[in-house]
C-alpha cells in the first residue's frame, strides 16, 4: 500500500510537473463565481499577487473555463460567493451542473491541488454554502486540498478582509515552501506596481460624441455571453408610500409588448443602472479628463479578456455606463492607489488604509460612513489629478446589474412587467446623503415628462422561488418590499383559481407603507387570500410577522401537516428570516407535540424537499 508524504499537496505541486529550462514552472489558475463583483475582486487580487511572484497565472469566470481542462491543472484556486437560498452565482452555474455529474470518475482531479475561498454573509442561513459544497466535491474527485477552506464573512466587523488576509498569507506560504521563487523575483518587492490590466489608446475620429454615444449603447449591450437586453419603455413611476414617510418606495411599470420575454411568478429582472450626470462631471473635473475624448481599449495581458466596449468609446460613456464610481471602494483600491500616488503625504495615508493592520482605520474612514470612490478621490486630490488613466479598470469595478423580484404575473398583465423599488437613501456623518445607484437612477426618471419615452434595458433570470403547479396551498411571509414576489404569485394563482393562499405581511404603519393594500383586500373579499398583518409602529409595543405566525399557529400547522402546504420567506436578510424560522419551529413544536430537536428536523425536512424556500437580501 502506498503512503502519501505528509506534505503531499506540496509534493505534487513541485514534483509532478515537468522541468522547464531546469526549473519547476510556477503555474496557477484562478477561477471565480461572482454575482455582485465581490468574489471577482478577490480573484483579481490573487491574480495580481501571483503575477508579482512570477507565476504564470490565468484568471476567468468558472462558466468561461473549459471544465474538462481541469484535469491538466496542477494548482487551482476557486473563489466563489453564494446567492439566493444557497445557490451558485450566475457565472458559475454551467460549471456547477457539470462538476456534480454523477458519472464523473472519482480520480478525475487526482493530479490537481486546489484551494477554495468563499465569500459570504453570515446573516444568511446557508452561509458560504457554495464554497463548502464545492470544496467537498473537488475533494471527492481526487484533488488534494492545499489549505483549509477560507470562509470570509461580510458581517465581520472588519469585513471580508479579516479572513481573506490571513488566508492568503497562508496560501502563499504553503505554495512557496515547495515552489521557491527565483533570485530575480525574490529581489522584487511583492507590492511593486504592475502594469495596468488594459491600455486606453486615444484616437482621433470624425465621429461626433453624440453619434458615438448612440452606437456605443447598442454595442455595449451586445455581449458575447448574453443576448442583448430588451429596451422596455417605462409606463409609470409611482410613489406608493405617503409623502412624509421616511422611505420612498416606487411601483414602476414597464411595457414589454412584443419583447418575447417569458417569465412566471418568482422570476427576477436584471436592470443595468448608470451613474447620474453630475457624478460623471465631477469625476472628470477631479481627474482633469475630457469626457469627449475617444479611445480604444487594448490588452496588456493575454489572460485578461477585454471588457465589452464600443470601438471607439468615449470617456463619458465609460464613466456613465461602465465604471462604478459611486460604490464604496474595497481595500484593494487603496492598495493600488498607494502604489500609484506620487504625493508623499497622500501616499502615506493610503498605505495606512491599505495595510492589514489598518483594517479598523479603513472601516472607520470608508465602510462605516459608506464613503464612495468619488469621495475618496476628493480626499486625495493630488493623487487623483495625477492618476494614469490606464489604471481606471484596475481601481474601479464595472457596474453590476441589479436584480429585482418581478411584482406582476403575465397571466394578468401579459404586456407589462412591474417592480417595487425602495429608493435607498440615508445619512451618515458625511455631508452628502448616501444614495443607492440603481434605485436613485430609476427614481429620477419620469415617463410623463418630455416627448421621448424612457427606455430601460431589461434581462430576465430565474429567481429562488418555484411555486407549485397544482392547487397546493402556499403560506407566504413577506414584510416590506419582500412581499413583491407574492404579489406575482397571487395574481398567477387567482388566474388559475387556486384559493388556498395565506400571506403574513409586515410594515411600519398601516397608513404609510401598506404595499398593495387594496389588492389584498379585494383578494380577501373574493375568497382567494387570508392575510395577517403586523404594523410594528401602530401601537406602543412593536409587532412583527414572527409574532403573527405564533398567534396563528393552528392555521399554519393545519396547512403544513394535512395539506402539505409550501412555505415561503422573502425580505431583508438581517434578522427577519431567522426570527421567522424560529417562530415556525415553535409552531411545529407546539402544534405537533414535538420536542425542539424533532421540530428542527421537521423544518429542515421542509427545506430539503423545497417546501420551505427563502429569497432574502442584505
């Protein structure tokens, strides 16, 4: 019987590879699955650190990598986030289906050493579920783990970097034990400034800015990986909360006639927002850029594919439609900016904010007040004014599409698509109020003004919810805007004459933010709905949906135990889902006459059988 050496994972990296010019090759593959860009940012950090250490390194989204080639890779790092109710991100779903095929041989990846870094949020019940499941599956296929699974938590008081930093230190220590650096690389500082990922090559063109802009919008939407979005005209943009309520919530309706878009209740629409014009003007002024200049984007590294941009593209278009200048920058932003800066005082401050020992300082300066990239650059004006334009893509991530649950059913509104948008706005210690990019952009549009229609590019994807096809009863818990997918479900079920529907809805005030009140009342009067409401601020003692669940435990238990009802939870992931699950377990325990452990097992069984589903967001 053969015995593996104790450092077999390192042994394989360094010794099963052929020699190249008398030295062991340093090769690394970085694969990521990212929904909002966080995992992609971490993957790009690993790629930059690998390049600084002299590694030949490829980086790509999991769906874009020929998965059969994994068998030839000696060292692979997987960086992935978790979405929805323990689901993989969209750009790794094809890979996910392949890697879990039952017929794959158990020794498929016997020549591969791997590491997995998960990025998640512990306020979700299935914290880092994708990373955990992927690591287990890769091991089942014969691969050898380089180091323990990294589980970064966005809820950590210092953010994900509190886990990523020590994990990466251990990662490089383990690799370099057996694949040592050559002399030249050892003499080079790891924090040396690498060339930018891309070059912005300015061009002269007879194309006017206006003409270029029109053509760019068409080109940018037509990416390699997706069909072009449908340009839907906005029908209405109506505020549904009272004017003096603290939150502005909008019911927005789109015309999708002749679009060919097909969806059911539980579907999700993706909307690609833009930066508002004043922000673009401010950014150009700060960096002393001419927004009308045209450029062609060129590669500096073969392993980094070019982003889909028009050729040529204007700086104005790049800043309005592509780069997310309003987001809160990550630590990698400060690390790179500190290497670029030529101003001594500003460089020292940037280095303080980018060091692992400065996480507390960074959190207080940037994360807690939600300081934007644009505002940070205002605080470092000399660095901003001298910023090489080529580094924009390394510093600032691209704008990610925002996902909204669809609030309407095509069985009732065949030519329309509705969404409910809570306009994000709040105050911090900074002078300017904080505003959400997409919600503020949507709220700024008024289809009743002007002669030209307001067009918004829409794409569809499946959501976390699947509602029963038959007459199975459903119990829905959706406080606030979490009620959105249930409006679509109830419209669909009413059209299909399915009458056993129970809704638990919660909001602050019955007169301020009782979303879709008239529709619920009509459904109740027609016998299609039972609704239990929790208005938390309408009385001295706060009442939430979990309290209403316990008050109506007999109704819930009757439907679950005798009619095999499905149970759905939608809303903010901070505390509500766990409180609702605790209340549900209590209902099962009391009404079913079970112990706490037995009740927990029953609820877990509902989750495993998909009779209990969640769609939450932070």
